[in-house]
C-alpha cells in the first residue's frame, strides 16, 4: 500500500513538472518568435503571413463548430482536422523564423514523424509547436477584449462539456480508441516519454487537450505582441495556473481549462486595465 502511494506521488510529481516545462518552453518560444519578428520588421499582419493564419482560423473554427453542434464521430474527419490545423500552425511558426521552403520542410517533416513514428516525444513536439502557431494566429486575429471573451466562453463550455459523460470526453475516448490522441500526452515517468503513443495512453499517462494548449498560449502571444515584460508576467500567471491544475487531486478526466484560464487571464486583465496591452 505504501509503495503504491509513493509511486502515485512520484507519477503526479512527474506530470506536474512535465506540464510546467511544456508551457514554459512554449511560452518562451512564443516570446522569442514574436521578438524575432519585431526585430525583422515582420509583423503578423503582413500580406505574406495573413493568408496562413486565416487558413488556420478557418480549419480550427470548422472543427470547433462541428464539435459543439454536429458532434461528428468519424475518426478520419477528426484526424484530418487536427493534423491539418497543427501542420498549418507549425508552418506559421516556422515562417516567422525561416524562409518559406525551409518552413514547409520542417512542418512537413514534423507532421510525417508524428503520423508514422508515433513516439510520445514526437507527438508532443508536433502538438506543442503546432499549438504555438495556432495560438499566434488567434492572437493576431482577435482584439484583446475579444480574445478574453472567447477564453471565458470556452471555459464555460469546458466546465459543462468536459466532465465525465460530456461530449468532449466521449469524443476523446472514441478517438483514442481509434488510435487518435487529440492533445498533449502527459507521461507519468521518463520511460513513457520515449514510448509509443499507443502504449502511453493505455498506461498511466494523462491527456491534455489541444484547446487547453492553444487558448492560454494565445493570451501569452497577444501579450508578447505588446512587449517582453508583459508576456513574461502573463506567462508566470499561466505557470501558476498549471501548478494549481497539477496539484489538484487526480481526477481523470476533468476540465483543465478553468485553472489555466484563471492563471493566464488575471494578469492579462490587470495589464489591460493599466494600459500595458
């Protein structure tokens, strides 16, 4: 009994720091990309980039709308939606750092590795970089006030549809049974991090939905567009939300977005009130 409790605590600790490291890496990556774009005088709304983030918005909005209203359960449809959206996200993030052809090659290589190698490391790398790109797209398309409204709306939806028996969990369970893992795999120890995705999701690994990555990171990206200091403050708030989520007694599945949104939203609103964003 004592050994089981000790193992459970170790697994929870590993998941906690894995989540903190993932959000910290993604947040710092967003700050660096935005600063690089500013240094190169390459704003998000330049004609060369606008078509890409409109494409991302269109594909992502299609998937979200059908999830809420149609609840399509075709595994091929959802695999296409997730893969195309995140491929465009990786491409968009790379376009701010690399020439067009190199950005395409990196995005294609990471997407193919995610589809065919299916290790937890490559899967999580694809979802993390893709979420960064999609987050930047939302951040550039939405005004700060509108972004907050979207965040609150999705939090409310997550609270209603996210608990066990809700449409989100039913869809996630159905997709995982077909071999589609719609989010970040959170391993319980380092061995699962190098294992296959199929093995990890059948063991003690947790799953963090793609929306739980994209929406908080969109707020960080919006703050980064205002300045490094603002982005750092919002990122610290997000990490506090991650720690609150990870320290909650293990209840799987459960809604993750409320804690993350609170962590990232409070400093963002304060910065808006003092006109720093």
